[in-house]
C-alpha cells in the first residue's frame, strides 16, 4: 500500500476538507457538477432535507471560497443561477472518484 500521509502536507488536506465537509457542501457541488447551472429552487428541490436558511448559508460560504458563482439577472421575478467556478470545477474529479468508490462498494 502506498504511503499517503505526510506530516508537512497537512494544511492542503485540512483546507480541502473544510470545503467539502459538512452535510450539504458536497451535495451542492455534486449537483452543480452534474447539471452545470441551477437556480436556487432547483437546488433546494434536489437536496432532500435542507432548509432555506442552510442552503443560503452554504451557497454563500461556497461563493466566498470561490467554488460557486452566483449570477443574478435583473428581472421580475428575480432570477439567480448558481454554477461551479473554475476552482469549483477542479473538484469534479474528486466528486467522480467518490462516486466511483461508492459504486464499487455498495
């Protein structure tokens, strides 16, 4: 088995874990990776059990980390779309690897 851990390399792991950890972040990233662009209501509908407050909070946190971009269109009713940024798209391989692992181990 290949050695994976390097004591001096803990910071990148901790940073990545802070982005993808929690109950909802990876689900949001997964949905945006699969769909490209989604409106707030579409995200809420596809994440079972998430509250309005929690979804708003998680989207804002992912926006602050430059993982998710928020595009607001000035129209009535207001239209807001979310998508992965280039930095967020770099997580798609990780999401795919997690899906592959799950598929192999169900």
